[in-house]
C-alpha cells in the first residue's frame, strides 16, 4: 500500500463567487455557509474581500462575516486585500492570510483594477510592508497568468518575473490564475514545472476556470508537474463576466470527485461539500454550473426501472451508446 | 520540428445527439448539416441509425438521409444497426461501416435494449454474419464500459472479455463507451492500456460523456495510453436521460480546441465546426451545452472597454482573480 498523496483544496466561493452575484447574500447566510465549509475539510477558505463597499457591494459586510464565523483549527482563513486600508481592516479581524491580486497583463490590470501594473505593484508592496511585521501570511494571486483576453498569450518568462518580484518582497505563496479560462494542459504543465523549479520555497496554488471545459484536464497537467494546491469554487460559482452563461471557476465538488477517484487525498468530505452546494441556488437566486450536483457521484447508483415501463419512463432507455 | 501526432475525430451528433431530441429535425436540415460536417475534416461521421422508426422516431428518415448526403472521399460514413433488418437497410444504402451496440452490464443492456446481453450478442452475431461477406466495416460500441448507473463498477476484465468475443467474430473496431459519464482518468488509462495491449489490431475508439465534467481529463488519460481515436458530438449534443440538465457527449469543439492546443493534429477545421455548431439550437429548439460556443476560442481576443465605462459595462472588471 502506497500512501495517498495529500492535496490542498482552497475554497473561493464566498469571495470569488459571491462578489460576482447581483443578489446580496445575507450576512448570516454567508456566516452559516462558511461555518459549514469549515466542516468540509478544506485547507484554506477565502472568506471575503476587504475592498471598498462601493466597488464590491456584494462583500460590504467583510468585517461582520470575519467576526461572525467560527474558525476551525488547521484551516487558513484568507481574505482578498487590495490596498493598505484593506490590509488594516483585515488585520483588525485577525485573518490568517491576506491575498493580494494583480494581473500579469497590462490591459487586464487596467481594466480590472483601473491602474497600471506598476501602480498595482507599488500599492501591493505597501501592503506587504504593513503585513510583513505580523504573523499573517501573504499570498499573491497573479491574474491572466495563462492568457489575457485582450493581449492573448503571456510568455511564461513574464509570469516568472512577476513571481520573482513578489518573492523578493517576501510573499509566502503565489497563485497562478487562469482568469478567463485560456489555459490548456501542455501550457499548464510547462508553466508549473518552471515555477516550481525556480521557486521551490513558494507555496504554489493553481486557480483554474472552466470557461472552455478544460479545468479538470488542466488540473491533471498541474498534478503531473508536482502542484498540490488548488483553488476551487463550490457549485462552480464565480462568473466569467465577459461571456454570459459561460462557466467560471472550476467546481469544487467536480474537482474533489475526480481527485479522490484518481487516488489522491484531498481531505475534503465530498458528501458534505455537495450538501453545502445544494444551499447555493437559494442564496444567489439562480442555478449553479456544477454538473456533479445534477448527476451525482459516479457510484450514486439508480434502481432499474420496471420492465413494463414505457420508453419515456425508462430512465436509461435511449438506445444510446 | 517533430511531426504532430495525428488523431481521428468521429462526429456522432446526428445519431447519438439527434436521437435524444424531442423535436424532429427536418430531413433536409439533417442532410445539410451532415454535408457541412463533411467539410470539417472528421475521420468518421455517424450519420444515423437504422433502428425501428417506432423505437426512435427522431431517426425515422435514415434511408432518406443516407441517400441525400454528398459523401466525401476519405470520410467513413457509419450508421448504428441493431439487428439484421437494420443491417440490410444500411447495406442497401451503401454505408462504409455499421456500428453495433450493446452494454457490458446486464442491467443496462436490459434497460436500454430490452433483452439480455446474450440475446444482444446473438442478434449482433447474426448482423456480423450478414455484413462480413461485404466490404463494409464492423464496429462494436460497448456501452457502460467504464461503469453502469445501476451496477456500478465494471471490472476491466469483463470489458476485455466482451472485446474478445467481438474480435473473434471479426469486428474491425471497438468503441469503449462511458455511457453515463462514470469514467475517471486513472481508470481510463488502465483500461485503454489493457485494451491496446491485448487487441493491437482492433481499431480502438473512446467515447466519453461529460456528465461529471471529466470528459477532457479522461481524454488526456486515453491519449497517454496511446489512444488516437475519439467520438465527440457537435455542441455537446446528446442527452443523459437520467439526469435532466446534465451534459451528455463530450463536445466536439471543446475536444478539438484542447487537442490542437496540446499539439495534436485532429484534421478538424475548428472554425468551421464552431460555425456548424451555431446551427444546432435552431434545429433542435434549445441551447446546446458547448461552453466554447459561448466563450470562443482562447485567442479570440476582446477589445479593451473604454476607460470611462461604468463597472457594469467594463466587461472584465470584476476585481476577480
């Protein structure tokens, strides 16, 4: 018996998911969901974002949520922080980690964050300087690391250069984000190998979107390159604002389902995560992209339909292959 | 420069897709679509099914479709055939290949085909005996090869035994079908390696469903095991009758998009396939599962939104990662 390889699953639905939702999710409902997520076995939960309430009204209750949740030993509770003001708010709530975000492509950074990359970097450097003297960990999420919807391909060398700049500042971890689902497996494998080789001490996370159906295939490629840490979003929550109807973040339950079947130890209780996922549509007012929620786990078996059932009632009778 | 590995893509939308549709697709529309598919670069097109018009009314025009299409040199035009009567009809239309279907699990065979596996095998043996004396090729699609929704796991040895029985009869090819999307990558890799090792002379096709999001990940596993031939369905057409709303067959455009990005030569003109896929909703009266149709190819770039656009209009401005 070989021991199963441990993987680290990081839930982003209550931040990266909720921030895109038009319907405000009640603070108590957020707290109750996060408390349920804390029982699911995640390594990390991205609780909320300490951005301006005007910029992201969906997460205007960041303090109340951070103070309201029951924090469980062993889970890293992280929050997105855009600037020093946000960092101070986050630190006052006793977060375990701050997550800083900027894009590696100039166009996307200007569009998403309304400033140049150098302006973003300067702002995030100030954040690092505030947080560095505390025990709070610092992660940097690099958007558009596998392609920019306006500029196209981003050379791996550029991505590594941005990693270097944040490693030099003292960041503990970096997340390579496939912000609009442009990553493909061969590219992911190469970028991950280069990143792990050059930054063996950085905690490396991969953040995939399923926009073009490749999120789980990209996960396999990252695993092959030795990556052991993945962001995912319950229910697949988290829109892709430029493509209405398109899927966003890779779905936690589909990711965990595949990884566990493939023999990895994710520590995530899939049944419990699925049960939490069923709560989402009521909270956000619409269906979620999760296929697994519709189809069930692969061994959630079905009874045989009665022999005399008419074709429409015989659930599997489609003469299909 | 190493030469790109050639892969063979087999389109099943007009058979495995249309047979599940409630709305009858006009015969002329079917012919026009198949003629367009013939220009896309597929290795094989599953045109229709010579089943009883009562069993599958959606494909009651099988003869008219086969006679109506313009057949292009180099493409194998195959049809599903359930019995000797169907085989005689198919042969009279000059098909290139007949595709026979049965399940490797008893429950699914009884539910889908209303007979035991041995009854199915006897019936298909009669078909083989009719077709064998002609130049028409014989493929056998083995449903539930990677799991049965009623029985659960199917041992790989049982699947190989069924392959053996059809190889002994003289079948040219076998398709291993993940009928209800229960396959996972580690399982696919192992089954494909065993199948290729034991039956090096059989043309092996993998037929994945994306029911639980793993179709493209499973494709990577099959590729690693040396498989070079895949079924797929334009637009992701082809329901999963037991899970309403769940995705069915792996989507041709998403499969080809990933394979080409990963450096394979599929011979499929992706732009043309996408254009054909846009015709589907009008034909069947509803949206198709294809994510790529919504999101576009990864390098279909977008202009930067105007600098003064309000957040709701700034397509990428979600402060997301």
